């Protein structure tokens, strides 16, 4: 039996093959282990990335985003990105041929809301034959799915890409231990710089101050912990706050939402 015929008869996790099937849309269901780091790549087709369970981390030139199960990510064709897993992730990927992309689809990555109907349509599509009947019921499912996508942008918490080696050393250390309460002066000494230089570099590369950037990093670090359902007091302690209220106040200032409500459906 040929490779192509074999792939038609069963679900495939070969993303190259799935982008070559003679259908406007193909779907892949794949599991990723906790800590999967991914790699920088792109695809000939546009992608709709959705995790039916677990939390994704998606990096592009727009920064690094945390994507909870109630959200999806749109990636235009040939857009460089890297997808990682925070905890175990059940990924559902739609590959959409460019001529089949809705006219309202953006030409930049975007985080999107996932309605209950859209979720079920995505899951249904991953169970359909790869070369589904375009003119029958299966084709109607595809048409309904594309029409159900709400292209209104959501604004993910993202971390800017830092280029200076001193800032990257600082970022690496705080990513490993976001609860580190060292001052800017102490960090400057560690990375062999001066507080004035670091202040200037943060303003130039992150567009903000060190303290505001650190709050942003801590908020970013809190998201997978919140997605796991960790108690606020535990998260606050891990991120260097004396009280849960201190963490909650900072989180709401950054996101506009209470941490307990951040992952609620929009």
C-alpha cells in the first residue's frame, strides 16, 4: 500500500503531508509532553492552533504568548513561529490553504476566542477523513467552521524579545526564578553593567522600566500556574510577593482582570 493511500485511511501527524492534501483544509490531532520546547519554523499553509487541553506557549517576532485552552492562535502562511507546551498539551491544528482563508483573516499572528461551537467543530474535523467529501456533509462542516471563527483580536500577555546580552542574562535568571527580589543595582553588578545602562536598555528594548518589565515577566510566569489551578497564596509566594493580595493587585494592573477570572471564557 502506498504512503499516500495509507495516510488517507488513518489520521496523520505528518504536517508536510497534511499541507499537500487536495483539500482547502486539513486537521491534525497530536499530543505533546510537558516541557516540549518546539523549534522555529513556518508552514506553506496558514494555521489555526488550538489546545483542547493544556497550555501552549507561542513565540514569534511579536513576542512570546501564553495561550490557555479557551483561546486559539492564528498564524498566516509562512510566518516564523515556535510552539511549546506548558504541561501536557493536546494540540489540534488546522492547516488552511491560502485561497480558502476567510477575507477577514489577518496577515499577522493573532490570539482568538474559541466559542463552544467552534471547539466542537475543530474536534469534529480532526475525526473526519483527511480527504473528506467536499460537496457533502463534511464539506458543510468545514464551511461552518471557517464562518464560526471570530477574528476580533484578543490581547495576550507577551514578553518583548530582548537582544542585548546583559538583558538576556537577566531575563534568563528571572525566568528560572521569577520570585528573585534583587534590585536593579544588584542585577547590574551580576551582569557586569551599571544601573544607568540597564535602565537605558530596558527603555530601548522593552519600552518600559526594569520594575514594570519584571512585573510583566511575573505575570507571564503566573499564567501556567493559574491554568493548573494553583492557589493564589502559593503563586504569590513563588513569584516573590508577601501576600496573595499583593500579587492579585499587580496582576490586575497588568491584565485588567483578577487572576481568578483570567482564564474564564470571554
